[in-house]
């Protein structure tokens, strides 16, 4: 649960998680300012446009199972918790 009490926007490359996005980029397009994007374990190789301040994090205890290979990042505001 995000600090504002709303559930995070979930990214799941495997597609198993209900109501999730397959890429970080698609989650960014769907989320609002200051939302939390929860990236589930998997490998994500993509270009990401960070055009609003968000928090991107992995599942606690599973950070070594989430790999983000970013080819290009453009950002306005960003907090990445590793």
C-alpha cells in the first residue's frame, strides 16, 4: 500500500498478476503523480519516459529477482528504491 493509502500500480512481466502492466513504460503512462509502481520479479529491458514524480520499487525481499535494464531514461522526478 502506498503512503497515500492507494494500492500500487503493479508491473508483472509474466502476466500472472491480475490488473498488472507488462512493462514499466505502460505503468508510467497509466499512473498518476506520486503513485508507487511495484515491479514484480522478472527482467525488464525497455526505454522508460519518467514524466512525473513516482516511486518505483521491487517487492521486499525479492530485489535480487527484479532486473531493470534501461536503454534510455528521460525523467522529471524520480525515486528508485533498491
